[in-house]
C-alpha cells in the first residue's frame, strides 16, 4: 500500500527446513527503512528514556480508571469471587504477553520498535498492516477514554466549568508532554506513576486495616461480604451455570483494566538507554505490579464493599466515572473515614491523566512504526530535532478528539462503543503478538541461535500456547450475553464483534492487493539484521554500581 511493492507470487505456507539459509526477505519486507538519506530527510527518534522512566512506566504507566472505577461495575454485576478470579486469570495472561514482548524487544531493540514491526518481520506484512492500524486506533480511543474520565473526576470538585473545558485542558496537557521532547513524557510518567503506586499501596494497606477492624468503627470486616450477600451473583442462569457465566462476564469486563499496557515497553525500546538491560528488568518487575496492584487491589475491594451496596449501585447507575462510583471510596465511606474521598479522587485523576499520557505515547509510536515499515504515508516518519514524531502525535490527538462525544448524554452511548471495541481490539492484538512470538522462536530454532536470546522468559513456549488459546476463546465469546433470549440488541452485538470484521478486512484487503504470503517461511526470516547494533549497545553499557544500601534499593526499583 504506502510504499510497498506487490509480490509476484504467493509463497507457500509450509516451512522449508532443508539446507542452509540461502534466501532472506528484502529489506523492504523485514526491517525498518533506515537508510542515511531517509534519516537525514525525516529525522529519527532518540534514546531519551532512562532506566527509572522505563521501570516506572512498566510498573504503573497504564493503571487508570479500569482498576479504580471499572471494578465497581464488575463487582455489582458478578460478585466478589468472579471479580477476584478474573483479575488473577487475566493477570496470568498479561504476564505471558509481557514476557513475549520483552523477548522480542530485547533481541533487536531498533528505532521504531513496535509489535507490527515484529509481525512484519517474523510472520508476514498483511497481518502486520492490520495489527498496526488496529493498535493505533485502539490507543487513540484509550486516550479519549482516559481524558473523559479525568475531566469528569475534576467535576467531582467543581461543576460550574463546562466539561468540554476540562477535556480540552487535559488533552492539551497530554499533547504538550508528548510532542516536544521524549524525556518530558518519561519524566512526567515517572512522577505520575509514582503517585499512583503510592496511592494504590496506601489503599491496600487501608484495606488490610479495615479487614482486621482497625477503622474508626472498629468493625472487623473479614470476608463478610463473601458470605452475605454472597461470593457469586449468578448471571443469566441459575445455579453453577450462572456462577460460571458470572465469572466469564467478569473476565470480559476486567480486560479493560489491562488492555495494551505491556506494549509500552516495546514501543519505548527504541528510545531507551541500555535496552537489553532495562527491558528484561522491567519485564521481571511486571509480575509485582500484577500481584500487588491488580490482584491485591481487587481482593481489598471484595473485602471493604458489598456487591449490593446502595452507594455503589447508585454511583454506577448514575453513570459516574469519578470517585462516587469507585468501590474504594464506597468502602472508605462505609468505614466512617471522612474527607478521604477527595484524596482518592486526586489519585484517580492522576491515574487517568497518566494513562492517557502513556496511551498517547503508544499511539504516536505505533503510527510512526507503520510509516517506517511503509504501511503508512512516509510523512509520518518526520521527527523534530529532539527525535519526536510530532506529526504522529498530532494525528493521534485528532482522533482522540472523539472524546468530545461524551459531552452530550446521547453521544456518551456512542462513545461507550469505542471503549468496548478497544477492549476487543486489545485481545486481537495480543493474539497476533503471541503468534508472532512463536514464529520468532521457530526462526531462531532453525538458525540454531535460540539459546542466544538476551532475555529468556520462563515456561516458554507452553505458557504462550495457553495464553493464545485462552485469548481466542475469550475474543469469540466476549459478547455471549447477546445470544440469550431477550438480550439481543444490534448495538451490543456490534460493540462486541465489529472489530473482528474490521481487522479481517484490513488483513485480507492488504493481502489481496499485495499478494503477500500466508506466512514467511522460517528459512527466509531474517534474525540477524539489527542484531549487531544491539550487541554493540550492550557491550558499551556500563551498569551502575551501588555504593550503599540506599542505592542498592533504588537500582533494584529503577
């Protein structure tokens, strides 16, 4: 399409495993265009993100309203047990996604790194084309979602100012942090993520205190709400079937809290100092984020608030996306703690603003990578003197302006479509990513260098097969509710499944037009281009040496 060339023949699906590597894809097929003339004309990104930036982005970059507020709706619909179990299961899947991304990014952390780049290199160009535009659209919609939440959170304190004004201020701030210098994004995200981490840890500690009766009323909660009103709220059917459907509903709803956050690491790989040291380090720390923030966070929620709490149900039914609908705030109010709702609201605001900031970075770099691989107009390769693809930031922010649909109540329903579609777009993106990782391993095995990966994640490739099968099932069944008698509506069906034909149309359209292969055969996959530069960067890297205990702790964290 944009700068690509048609293939004369369609390559066979089966791998040819005989003989040495005698043929590789052309540079147009397998790698970022990186010639000197193009770099001089358009500029390139720069490695302006430090180790502490990457570690905090990995720990808290995309923790937004999905955890702080979205869990309330899931709790009231399914009960505490499905909420907690769904976060445990999704956390396991996301951990696998994170490990596969880290392996791919650490192997060749090139400028413009992205999942679509890896898809094009290790699978084939048409799937990369569909994946790339799916990523870009999804990230832009996630920016809109978080900006909308941030604006309404501000409205918790003041009502006279129109919501559109706050939308403009929040979106403009995010654009400013992303459009000039990449270190501005890294520095802002470092402090945003720090505030979120401290806030979540504080809420977890508070939950433990309330669990043992340390609140103002000295009422020991324990697992009271798991017993009454109960651990499960049967969904759409009685008995064990209803309980299972409640769990599956929670799985679908809980995905939004995690969606597309692991990809931030690979998108930052080309702009990170010492990528082969910092990317694996971030991947290893990721499990702590999942265990502490998501799993312990939802366990605390299930302890401090009942699924049928009037305040929770009122906040959700009124359509609030601020502290009024947060299960953390409801639990705190029930415990008799005054004024803390304002503090929690500030943390939620920071989280939404921070997540929007991260998604803007991810969306702009996704578009930039598409341009580098010839799958978007070359003009989007243009970087300013600080190495920021400012045109990509601009266009991504323009699509994010769909957030203004949320100003009117009627359009808010339409806007919710985008949120639902984004979640499924994320599941599809992860399916493509896991397929790419398996092809990456196959190519390394063929060349006898699988053991030379700079980062080796545990349990591979078996955990990838598990996560891939699970995500395919979840994607196909995410809208199962609409198939129950009396539940079908056209809007619900489209919100659940319209992303599938869109991605399929992008994939088939590109494949038919350019006659690309079904898969690039293993002996044709280039696993060497760009590796020499990465090896050289690794040799030049001098890890910091801690001089005292404080520095040891800091270097472990960041």
